[in-house]
């Protein structure tokens, strides 16, 4: 759990155990958390300011600016939801720790640590796509646009300033989104492995009595209860993140313009590598979340099949035991558990194709509507 707490702390979510506030480390951690909140407030104010100033632009640029601001708004929405649910996340992690201790579950801390180390260099590489390819003639325009007119430097100095401010603008939001993705995938893998190990352990038993079968079902329901709590805490967050990834791919598909529907300008050419980075990051994030979350549904379905197989091996010697067995089965009868995104979509194997089909359809539709 410490590896997850450290990962979330780095992106501004303090879900660990409360320490003595008078210590230097606690004060430093508190200051860091407040700094992340300030960054997100400034980020959202900048998005609103850019949105208000869009009316001065021509129609084609304004449409692209509106979609991009809508895309950035999802970053803020994800941060806000996660911040509001810090206490619920802390409770969830305590519950997962309890399940891991009692059911021999494991979380791969080394994998989380490696992912924590890698997300910052990857975000830095992404930030280079928005700074280095920008020609000197556009640095001044880019700086004025991103600072909503507050920073006005000469053309020669604009690029130097933009090379500093550009990564500061891009890295935090992508690091936060990636950290939430890693957190969600890690918990999904934990529950999937728990369900699979429980099913395998029960299937190895040649014969069970009534109490053994009851313990099997109760253990499964304890795992499902943890999944339900995980669903309540993270369902809205994962819905926002999936929508963010879809819009990221949609926006990048439009800006990359594979069918040459838009006029090619130097400004659009400067953004090409950023859009490739955005679309690739969104694609990887969406694939990982959908495939891992759908594997939880497959593991739950497999556990249900194992229960039906075990039921054939249950030994009941008296009529009373048979009656109790039937009542117990009817009481605990349920369908396999499937994770969802705020109940708007469910993570099954077919979701990936559905999402890609929707993104491609709407991309082509928008390209036709905004053709030159």
C-alpha cells in the first residue's frame, strides 16, 4: 500500500496515514499539497480565460480552441473528483489491505515504483513536443496565448521563456492522469488475481461439505464487496478519464488531418508532434484501462463457473443439509460482477471496439462538417 500512497502523494493526493503536523516533513508535505491545488486553480482559470477570448478568432480556429478547452476541462474535472474523494480512497485502501492480509492477496509494489519513476520522464518527453518543434516566429504568439496576454517578450526571448513555461504547463496534468490510470489498473489487477487464486484454490478441493461450500461463497462475496466499494469510489473518475482519452484521440485525429481537410498552417504544423503524443498517450491509457477492467469481469464469471462446478461435489448426508444448501444458494445467487464508468458503460471485451468505432465515426463526421 505504501507504493500506491507514494504514487498518489506525488500528484497531490494525500491518502496515507496522518502524521504529526508539527514535524518538518509534515509541514513540507502540507505545503506541497497546497501548491498542487494552486496549480490546478491557475490551470482552470487559464482555460476559462482562453475560452472567453475565443470569440475574437475566426470560426475554424475557434472550433478547434473550444474542443481543446473542453479536453483540458476534463483534466480539471478528474482532479476535482479525486480530491473530493480522498477520504473514500483512504478507506478503500484500508479495505484492500485487509483483504490482502486475510486472503493472501498481493500488490506488485516494484511495478508501481517503476511506473512512478517512468511517468515523469515520459511526461517530460511529451512536453518537448510542445516546445522544441515551435519555430521562433510562433513562440511569441504561443507565449501570449498561454499566458492570456500577461507575458509580452521579444521574439528572440519568447522561445527561451516558452521552453521553461511549456513543460510546466503540460507535465502536471498528464502525470496526474497517468497516476490515476496506474492506480485504477493496479487495484483491478489485485481483485482479478484475488478472484482467480480463490477459484483455483477451491477447484483443487475434491469434495466439500456444506460448511466448506458456504465458506467458498462467503469469501467470494467479501471480494465482491471490495469490488463494489472500489466501483463506488472510482466509477465517476474512470468515466471522466475514459471520456478524456476519447476526446484526446478525437482532437488529435482532427488536428493531424489525415484526409487534408484543413488548410496547413505553420501554427498547425508546430502542434503536430504534440497531437501525436496526446493521441498515443490516450490510446495506451484507454487500452490498458479497458482490457484490465474487463479482465475483472472475466475473473468474476470464471468464479461463478467454478462455484457451479464445486456445487456438484458438495456432500450432503441429511435432508436438512440439502434444504439449507438450496436456501443458501438462492440467497447468494448473483450475476458476475462487471466494473463500469458511472453506469454509462461497462468494461467488457467488446468495449474497446465500440469506443474506437465511435471515435472514428465522430472524427469523420466533424472532418466533413468543418472541411475547408
